[in-house]
C-alpha cells in the first residue's frame, strides 16, 4: 500500500511535468485493492479497471513494467498500444482493462466458468467502480456468474463518484451490495479503508469460490482522495475536506493499528518510505530513456503472421 501510494504520487508529479500522458491516480483506495489482490494464488486471475495500481504491484508486476506502460516504451508488455493505467501481465494472469467501462466483466465471468468446466480449483477477482455498475456488461457478468455458480469475486470500489456523477444519481438501489440478491448470490458491504475487514471479507469470498459455492459481490466503500484523472478538476463539483480525508486514509489507519499493537514503528515507516522512493526514482531513470517501438511496428505489427501486399506497400510508404 505504501509502495502504491509513493509510486502514485511520483507518477502524478512526472505527469504534471509533461513526461507521461494522462494518468488516473489511485490515492485513497489502496485499502480496498491491495489486500484483495494479495490474497490471490498464482493460478488465479485478476481483472481490473484503471485505479488499481496497488493490485498490480501486489500481483507481482514490477515498478519498471508499470512505468514502461506509462512511458509507452518498448519494454511495455502492451508495446505502448494501451491506454495509460491499463497494466497487464500474461504470466501473472493479470488481464488488461478495456476503455469502455465494465467491458471486461463478462470476460472475467467467462474465465471463471471456463475454470469450473475444467474442474480447476481457482478463483477470479474482478475490480470495478460504482459507475461500472450501470454498464450493461456488469449485469450480464453477474447474471451468468449466478446461473453458473462461477468461482468469481467482484470487488466494487464505491468511491461515491463516477468522474463528477455522485453515486446517488448512479443507482436507486439502497447499496451496490444489494444488487447481488437479484442474481442469486451474496453481496457484502465493507469499509474499504479498513484493511483487516477487506482482507477477511475477500479471503472468505475467494475460499467460497474455490470450494465451488459460487460468486460474491463485495462493495468496498472507499474515498477517492484525488481527481478522477489528471484531466479533471474536482473542485468544480465537490468540496474536499482534508481533516475527513486523514481519518479515512487506509495507510494511516493501518499504520496506527500496527503501531498500537507494537509490531511497527514510525521509524521503520520512514526507512521503508526512503527505500521505496529510491527504488521508484531508479526505475524512472531506467524507463524514461527507453525508446518506443518503431512507428511501423506499432501500427502494422502483430496483425498478420505474414504481411499482405497492401500493408507491405503502406509500410514502405511510411518509411
Ligand atoms: C461505457 C463507458 N462510458 C463512459 C466512459 C467514460 N468514463 C471513463 S471513467 C468513468 C467513470 C467511472 O466511474 P467508476 O466506475 O465509479 O470508477 P472510478 O473512476 O470512480 O474509479 C466514465 C464515465 C467509458 N470509459 N466507458
Ligand atoms: Mg467511482
């Protein structure tokens, strides 16, 4: 969580310096995503939206690969072709998101149904936002998950906003968790800033999925501490209360808990922060200078195993 916070903060500053394109920050929501992703086993699958930086780190994606994706350089596993924040890694069963909200959710359910048919004892974890619950794909995904008793856990980060639209205008349901009832499975609301509560709830849901007892929808109540993206000005639609945010900060809450239990100190915290900051600046130094893949390959590569004559012609023209 701390690594995600420090990396997010640093990425925001290099974005403001014009060194990368648009970015979607994750500050405030680490408590809902990091423990969830940390609970996955190697053969499980993870689907996400774009505000789950910490989940990719927890899954094992390196700082270098996270930055390579944002610089769109030739080290990037998606070769600079994906929208920013669309991290993925085939070896980690970490699937890239799709720009249309929720479009990956039926795919996630499909992977879970596939695993069930193959009798694999695995689980699928799929993150989404409160806005994602209005996408038709959300309802398709939950309906199929319910009917097939698919081994999937949906974790919805309800941060109260879909860009500038408040959740009160997103749904007339009493909660997002309540929506699961219509699809015949359990929905649970949890404080997304309470790491222990998230860990326990997601752990039980993943175990239930692995036992073949079907899906769960978890609504994690979170706080989006920053703007929707670097192209957004939240002051135009909401008033942020700094004091209220400090009390909600999942990292501060966990630090306080660990210090009170005598298993962590502020001194250790400072040391760890320094260590992470060095790792982050070293990785930026490595990735910023890496060139993008050549334009020709970016546009025309990976489409045909053998390039047809018309593309060959265009390729020469491009050169
Ligand atoms: C189908 C679709 N409609 C609209 C958009 C534009 N859009 C991008 S992010 C976003 C808000 C989504 O909010 P939420 O699901 O609550 O996630 P959050 O940004 O709060 O993490 C919208 C409307 C889109 N990408 N796809
Ligand atoms: Mg939201």
